[in-house]
C-alpha cells in the first residue's frame, strides 16, 4: 500500500511557477477580464505549437469550442451532425444546443474511433432518409488516440461536409506527423483540469484562417455589431477565455511537450509490465502513422479473467458521479443500467480504488445513453464491447514509474 492516492491525470504546473508569474502580471496591470495580453500570448503559443498555418481562439471550455464550430458550420434547427458515438458527452451535447440532431457512428477496432465505413454508410443513409446532407462530422481522439484521419477526411471532402475534429483529449497527438486539430475545418482543444495542460477550465478552437477566427471571436463575445451602442443581429455567447486563465495556459505551454513525453513514457512502462499478464491488453498506436499523446492509458480485460470480489461487483450503489469534481450529481436511480461494464471490470475498479488508485470504465457510448435514445445511430457493436471490457488507468504527469509498477502489481494481485 502506498501513502497517497494516484489519480488518472492531475494538473501539474511548471517548475518555474510561470503560471503564477503571468497571473500576477494580469493583476498588476489590471487585465482581469476575458481578453488581454495573456489571452493573445496564449493564442500565439498555441498557434506556434500546432504549427500548420492555423489560427487559434482561446475559449472558456472545450464544450464552447464544439458549440461555436458547429455554429460556424451553419448547424441549426432541424439539421443533423454526425458524431462519434464512443466519446464524452461534450462532443454531442452542443449539437443539441443548436437545435440539431446528432447521428451517432460507431468505432473501428484499430484506433477505437469513428469507423470510416460506417461513416459513409451513415451519410448515404441520412441523405436518402432526410433528403439533406449532414452539416458536419465530429470524429474524436478518444484518450488521445488519432482517428483514421486520411479516410475520414477523404469521405468528408467527397461529400462536401466540414470536419470538426474533437481533439479535446488529443492535444499534442499527431497523425502522419501533423498535429490533430489541424486537418479539418475546425479543431477543438480542452484545457480542463484533467487534460494534457490546464487553464483550470478552458478550451480553444483551431480555425482555418483569420476570417474564421474573427467569426468565432464574434460569436464568443455576444455577437456585437459595429455600432457605438449594443446592436445585435444574431445570437452570440459569452465564451471567451479569461486573461487570468490564459496566464495559467501560457505557463503550461512551457511544459506541454514534457507532459506529452511523460504520458508516452507511462504507456511504454505499462506495455513492458503488462507484457506477461494474460487476458489484459493495452491499447496502443495501431501503426507508425499514429502518435497518441496517451492522455489516458487504457486496457481491456478479457471477460474470462476472474477478479477478486467479482460476485459483489454491483452490490452497492455508487454515491457520486464519475469525474464529479464539480460536485453536482443526481442520485442514481438504480445500481444497474441496461449497458454496463462487465463484473470483472467493476470489481477491478473497486479493488484499485481500495488500493488508492483511481481507475475508470471507458466512456459509455452515446448511442447507449438514455438521453440519446431517439437519436439515429449506425453501430457495429465495437464501442459497446469496449465499454464492457475496458478501463482507463492513471497516466498524468504526477504518476511516477513507481506508481505505474504499483498499479500493475495491484492489477495482477486482483486477478484470481
Ligand atoms: C472528447 C471531449 N470533447 C469535449 C470535451 C469538452 O471539454 P471541456 O471540459 O473543456 O468543456 C471533453 C472534456 O471534457 C472531451 O473529453
């Protein structure tokens, strides 16, 4: 037993404390507003980092970035948007904010992300059923892993549909050596407390050019028209990043590459340590074209593996929500749902929790979420099977080599 709790991915500040220096500057110069030198500086740092003749707008959240990208693609009431089903809800919810309908597409087994074949099938089918082409496609870099960028972009271009890359979890990941978020019309980044870098809460949208950056900034600042008084001809949002948060971001940009390397190093170590463990498979880059940041390292556990305490796996109702850091959760209705991780996964989660290790099931696919029960879905069983057999393991910059060894030892110990 070790004397601390090991979390999936905690915020980690620069050694030099640059985050505080930039925040102090903001206070000293009275730029305590959602614009200013830190916002401009952070955007410039991000632009240099993604390095593909792109523009970047800093926003209050990754969710806001998804929302504004959809608006910029013209998504409105009655439209449909194709979204990867295997994702966190923030890839899909903004489609509903626009009055549109998400159409979910399942995953392939290589990257665990949007299956290009199913994507094309869904596009063809939606055109026949609705008479309209979907307004956008949202592939997701789940746990940092790049999607099949070339195949998805080829299909999207053939049908003339803009791609909004949800790289919220994939900041620093590359496909064919190019940063995720720079292939499509827009790229979404998140700087929430648990991401590759943090601004406490925050996000950014990578845009194609200065015009689209301007449009996004306009939407993000209440869509104000150029008059000496407030004149509004479209609905806007208050989504700009604060100059204080951007100060944290500027400091964090000095460690982003260290963070990426650290997560990748943790992956290597897991690989080494799991090599001899039967029934456990680590999810890795499917080929050398993929360069995941390994934001969260993930494993699948064979259903035949028996884990200690499996018979009591769902005996008690959970008293909170996964990632309930915001502290606001609904009391669960029951212990079970009609689609849940296998008993050995839940038993492993409980075992690790008792050993001081945070582990989580993989994200539950959107097409299995009650809130989306009426949304069209094109499925092949892949994300549902992964959800039932998979889990995320600690991977962040605070996770040491010793922690990784301890985690793998505990996992081995938990297997009967
Ligand atoms: C895949 C994905 N998309 C979007 C988001 C939204 O980002 P944020 O939490 O910054 O709103 C997140 C993370 O939370 C995410 O994991």
